[in-house]
């Protein structure tokens, strides 16, 4: 049982944590990030057909979050936000990053997470953690070109095994992975399983070396992003339930993720590392349902149910994602929690748990929720804010403060959809007015169906002031990109 008072979650009579008797309670930390997973795609989140027994078990041994948020409604900004604890707009990453091929008018081919960005991996490494990244990177346009743009190792990862964006040609037998700067070539198997193989091999080698320092793993699955490919035996399981074979492929893809997570947990168990390892499972944004991928499209059957919108929306289904937190012998098993938690919170929280020092001048948008993990309470330092200029929802900006959410368009949606900001585009964005507001009380209206502007004028005025101030402050702090000269 808990009472929510604005930004403060007060848990009453809740056996939230088990007291620790360890002298050194710094945990290993594993973040598992899916790509385009729908809020309702897991069995433990209500999907009627997809079987996810390992994720069900992970939730049963920990905490299932019902109001977990991504930093953005699309992949690259979401990942940058997770890694930095700051709105991705502050890093100049406003939309997904295409591979650099040719000069563009808005300099999109130059976009990347800049070397000076402070990441959670870099801070944990400075505190003595061993660090590993495996899977989808998608934080730069010139992947594996360290002379032009920084790569994962520049941000604190000792070991990395990654792709720029999607596994290619699909999740099956990908050929575009790079390990520590060296292309791996064609591989056999499915992407999520290959990623787990890499992480388990790395952990095994690290443990066999006798090093006792804790580790941080960022495991970023490509699944279930298009182009979807799944094991035939899993696809067959869903043929009788799915509307067509493409949907069966999608269902099987999510189950393959579940099997991969199960293998990771089994490896932690076998190495006797499970009880001292904090595992977080989540997604980068909501489900893709637009069939936007040409010949490779047709298998995007993620469900946002019961939320409004989808990927590329600032409505709930674009940014609210599945979230499972498991930390045996610290978190009491079987809790379901509805306090808003964001991937922006990971950096300050992990640093607190790892006793890592955060630079004093680093302005964070996330909140340290280590107290939430240890005793069930925390107070959010600032509201959650999303600004996505390329949103396909009518609103482009949204704020979440306590149970309240306010969304707004920009100049009645007449501002062009910006996929990047140059100096001229930033000027247009600074001149834009926030209009056509939508106010929701998410305690009673998770589907964002009842706009309360008319019935709660005082709350609307308060939230409007916060949104306008937050938008202006964020935009002022957003860097611009300069198009290359011809």
C-alpha cells in the first residue's frame, strides 16, 4: 500500500526491502534494454498470448513498475538520455540517428553523442567498476570510426560488442557486429541470444581472472524492432493464436527475448552472482506499428494496450514502457509499484549505489532513486519533461509532475517537424508558442481520454507554467548542429 503525494511516494506498511548485512553492498548492475517493445507485450503486463515465463519470474523476484518511462519516444535520444541522466536534447540528439552517408541541409549526418558527455559507464568505471556494452549502440552516425566520432569505449565501456543501429540483415545471422573496434563478420544465431553469449563470455572471463570489483553491463537487444526474425519453433507455437504469420513472428520475437533473459539470469545463478546483482529490464520507447521499413516491414505487432499512442508519440504509449527491477535479498519479491520511474534516473541512482562521484557542475534531469530501492521512498527532484520536435502525435511537448501530465503542441502544430536543430531551426523553436494543451490525471486516466483543462483551471495554470519554463530552459540548453559547407 502506498500514498502518492505530488513527487513523493510514501509506502505504508510495505515490506519493501530486506536489511543488508554486507560490509560492501555495492551491487553488480545489469541494464537490459529492448527496442520498440510495447507496454503490453509481456505476459506479466497482460498480453493474452505471448509467453514470457523468465520475465514473469524476474518480476516475481523483484518489482514490476507500472509507470516506468523512457527518456524519449524514439531510440537514439532514449539511449542517450539513459546513459547520461539528462534530457537527450541537452546532448543535441533530437531524433534517431541515421548512418552518415551524405551532407544534409540540417546536418543530421553529423549527429552523435559528443565525447564530453558524462555517462554512467564512465562514472562507474572511475569508481572501480568493470564495464561492458553489448547490442544496439545507436548513439552516433559514424559507427566504428573513432577518428570522426567517439565510440562506446570513449564513454567508459571496457568491452563492447555492438552495431550502429539494427541487426542486419535481420535478427537472424547478423553480419554487422563490431567487437572493440574490429568487425566480427557473419554470425550464426539470433541477435538477442548472441548478445547474451557475449555478455556471459565476458562475465565468465572476468570472474575467472579473480578480479573482485563489481561490474556494470548495458545489454541492448535489437528485438523486437524491425526487421523481425524469430526461431521457427517459436513461430510455430503462435500460429494458432496470431492473426497471420507476421504477427506470429512478432510474438515469437518477444518470447526469444524472454529466453535470452532467462539464459542471462541462469548464468548469474551459476556464477553465484545473482543475489548481489541489480537487474533492470525495460525498453527504449513504445511499440512500432507504422510499417515504416519498406521491404523489411510487416512484423510490427507490438501492443500499447491500454495506453494511448505508440512510438514517436509523447502520449503515454510512446514513453511509458515495461520496467522490471530485481535485486535478490535487497528488494522484497513480488511488489507492483506505480510511482513514476524514468531511465533518466539510472545514472544518479547507480552512482549512489556504486559510491561514484558525479561532477558537481553536471545538471541532471533524473533523480537518485537509490532510497526507493533500499527503503521504498524517494522524492523526485524535478518533473519529467519530453520535447520531441519530430513527434507524429499532435502534441510535441509533455511534462509529468506527480500524477499530473500536461501536453502541448507548438504554434498549433504549424511548426515543422524537426529531426535535428540547426541555428535557424532553434530560432523557430524558440519563437514557437505552446498551445492546444491537454491535461490528464494519470491516477484515474492512464488512457489520457479526459482532458481536465476546463474542470481543473488552477492545476492547468500551475502545470502550464511549469511546462513553459521547462521547455524554455531545455531549449536554451540545446546545442545546434552546423551543416557542412559544400
